């Protein structure tokens, strides 16, 4: 077990991997199984902690339909090579070899049937199989590129390594080990970094825009949420404090101050058409028609807020008022006050700029022998297992190249 195996550092090795999270363990295991002498360094008390807390404790470890379009960043196409070389099918084969039971939840999302710690145990076993040497817990104080590789100063003494893979992840959830080490290191070596921002994060809404709906806590519906050209059909949940659920998390990755959020509460339904149809001699009330598409409580609150009487017949309501009603429901744009920040974010947007890296190996073009993988890179997945698949694939790409 790594916790108890504080090995003394090898004076020299082929590869040092910094960070024993999803990407770091995968990379160390694959490189070691290819015969490389690998040292894996982790500073936190427990390894793979984000895997353990992921997916509500069941780890949504991949998505069967992963492709570059499921990622956000300056150049999502950068991810295509690594994702193509190590696919969800490859990771599923590994999971099956370790006899970890899993199921598809929806939209290609694969979750463990039982505790996500099975994935941590699997990666640890793969590291053991390759003979990875652990330095844990251990901090890296300095890393210097030299003529024959890299020199590292660590809690456990000095290390020399031909190559270094930085797998220290992003900034979310500092309490379990997250740091900005990768970004500071990249900057110190003159590499460009895209500004880090919380992503897949709950948003805070301007209180005044939300006040009319405060009593709707618990109401959920599928909506079409959009921001900056990206659009998601996902569930939206009204809470005591605002709006939440997958719809908000997905668009949060595209939001930044000054950008508007759009919510189509009818999720693509032609509400204007529906109301026009109901006008043709039917006896239906406004509330009755809206409740065909929206939860009744939401329909009622919306009509109240628009000053419309829900009991009134659609046939007796003017065309212009119906158009306004449909328009407002399909393009609601509550103002966003900010995000809930790093402690509530699932991932980091931004990171080491992809133009600094070779897409086949994740090696820094300007610092040969140094690789950045996983969340530290400016490739951020949608909700649904895409972030882990990027961690596995980028780790694999780096490991195959060292
Ligand atoms: C609550 C939550 C739920 C999530 N659920 C899912 C999910 O279900 N599916 C999905 O695809 N993604 C999910 N994610 C995102 C996913 O966990 C990350 O994208 C993924 O773990 C990134 O892998 P990584 O190896 O790059 O970083 P990490 O897994 O974060 O690993 C980085 C490691 O580096 C260590 N480290 C940091 N700094 C140093 C340092 N200076 N020296 C040594 N070690 C260091 C850290 O302690 C950590 O162990 C979730 C995230 C959170 C926060």
C-alpha cells in the first residue's frame, strides 16, 4: 500500500510522475509496465481522492460517446489524437479485467455499481504490477530542467529523472489536495497558461430576478440551457437559493462575467404554436395549456409573474400577450451574479495552453522531456464522464511516448 511504503528515492529514474490522481496513476502504471523505472509522487494524505468522491461516490468513469466536441478550451480538437488512441472501450476493458461491476446511467455515462474506491484500487494495483515506486506523502519543492533531464528537490531528498509528467490536476477542492502547482511550474518555465476558472460549478443568480420563483424549491424539469453558442438539454432544479442541476453545471463551463445565459423552459417545444393552436375555438385555460409542457407550479408562478390569470381561456387572450408569454418562457435569461467558486466546482477551465504541447505525447514543445496531462491542460470536459476519459487518454498518450 502506498501509504505505508515510503520508499527512499531512487537517485535516478526514467520518469517521475507528480500527482497520484486519475491521470498520474494511469500514466505511471502504463509507463512502468512498458519497462520504465517510474517514481510517483503525491503530496496529499490519500491518493486518488477525487476519484473516490466522484459521481456521488460511484465514479462516472467514462462516457461511451467521447469525442473532442464534448470538451471546452481554446482548441478542443487538440484532444482528438489522445482520445482516439485510448478510447472509452479501452478503459472499459481495464475495468472488466479488474471485475468491477458497472452500469450505464444515461446518455452513455458509465458508473460503478458500488463504491468508486474500486477504481482507485484498480489503478493502484496496475501501478504495483509495473513496479512503480511511490513517494507518498511527499512534496516537490523545486524542479529544474538540466542537460541530462530534470532535478527535483523533494521532502524525501533529491531526484534525477530523464522525464517528468505533471499530473497535479486543477484547482477545485483544495481540501483534498488540489493545487495550482502545474500552472505555476508552466509559467515559471515560460509556457503560456489559459486563465483558470471554476467550471461545472453551481451559479449564483441575481436575487431580484429569482425572487418570483423562490417558492418553487424542489420543482424540476428538462430545459434547453445555452451560453455562448453551447446548448444542453438537461434537467433544471429550482432550489431555495436559485437554480441548479445538470443544466446549470453544463452551461457554467461557458459562462463568464458579461455573458448571458439562456433557458428555454419548453426545451425546444414550439410554445407559441401550442398557444396559437389552443386559441382556435378550444376551451382550454392558459394554465391548462402551459401545464402540458411545464410543471404546474412553475406554470402558475410564471403566469402570476406576468400578471396573467391562469384560469382565463386561451381563446380570450390576445395574440400579442400569448406571443410575449411564449417568448419569455423560451428565452428566460436570469442574470448570473457569479459562480459558487473553487470549492463547489467539479473541474477547472483553462490550464496549460494546448499550443505549448504536442498532442501525441503531451510533451511541452519548449521544454523537452516535460509533459502535462489531465486537468492541468486547457481541455475541460462536459459533465458525464468526459473529464475522467481525458485523464485516462492524456495519461496513456504521455506514457506511450516516454
Ligand atoms: C466532486 C467531484 C466529482 C467529480 N465527478 C466526476 C465524474 O463522475 N466523472 C468525471 O469524468 N469527472 C468527475 N470529476 C472531475 C475529475 O475528478 C477530474 O477531472 C479528474 O480527477 C482529473 O484528473 P487529474 O489526474 O488530472 O487530477 P486529480 O485527479 O485531481 O489528481 C491530481 C493529484 O495531484 C495531487 N497534487 C496536487 N498538487 C500536487 C503537488 N504540488 N505535489 C504532489 N501532488 C500534488 C493531488 O493531491 C491529486 O492527488 C469530479 C470532480 C469533483 C471535484
